[in-house]
C-alpha cells in the first residue's frame, strides 16, 4: 500500500513538472510522440504542429502552417477518442484538397480522399498505401 502511494506521488510530481509522461491534457488529440496515433502521411511535408481548434468543435486540433503563414493542413480527432484519425491538406484559399483517414480507428491510415476538380469537394476515395 505504501509503495502504491509513493507511485501515485511520483506520478503527480512528474505530471506537474512536465516530465516524460504522456498525458492527454483534456484535448482531443494525442501528443506528437504518442505511438498509438497514426503517423503523419509521409507525403505531407509539414513542420511542427500547433494546437488550435480548427473545426470550432471546442476541442484542440493540430494545425500546420506554411512559410507564408497559410494553413497547409490539420490533424483531427473526429470521434473524440483522444487519437488523431484524420489529416487534411488545404489549398491557399483554405479549401480541403485531400484527406487521409483511419476509418476503422486501429491506429493506421487506410483511406485517402481527393478533390479532383478543384471545387472544394473530396470526390475521389482510394485506399491509402499500407506501411
């Protein structure tokens, strides 16, 4: 019992000091180094994500900006389970041009949708290449 209390105290201290523990801070996406989240698609050359509520649902998403300050993409947790399951690419006008999803929520991206005619509607869906 005494060891259990010591472990809880150590956990609380590490969490409060920004230690190495991965803690979901009430947001709807995991930390960037969470191994349970699907990795960013390798053909999305984005930099470090910023925490923002891109879809205005009250939950923080991942925002990726280009060198000119325009939004290039975002990572979203659409089912609010604490894991990113959708990555979107945007054009210069803020319209989605591509979306990659983990449709079965197993931690691996499995579907890609693209806007083939530039009207802002994702109209072509294909399986995402496996790892």
